[in-house]
C-alpha cells in the first residue's frame, strides 16, 4: 500500500458533524470521506497528477459504494 501523508486539520465542529454523518451514510470513515471529497474536487478541477498505480490523484481506488444522489428509494 502506498504511504500516506499525515497532517493535523483544524475543522469547524459543525462541518465535522456533517462529514461524520455523510461518511456514515457512505459506509466510510471520516478520514476516508474527506479523502474521497478532496480527490473528487481535484479531479473535477482538472488538477490531478498522472502517476503510477492507483487513481490519477495518486490515491488508491477502494471498493466503496458510489455516493447517493438523493434520499434512498426516490426516483426523478
């Protein structure tokens, strides 16, 4: 497994609570959810680095469920 950069993140408690709920809904840890959101933002901004292995951002892809668009069972 690729090594990870550890760092301290100061975050508003309300934002933490929202991330914690979102992570739970997506069956991820809060750390995994933050990494997922940041990776997606980097990709959508066209800022990814092309590297060997893993995703373009250098973050290994994991077998996680895709995020839900809305409430479960709703159809548009």
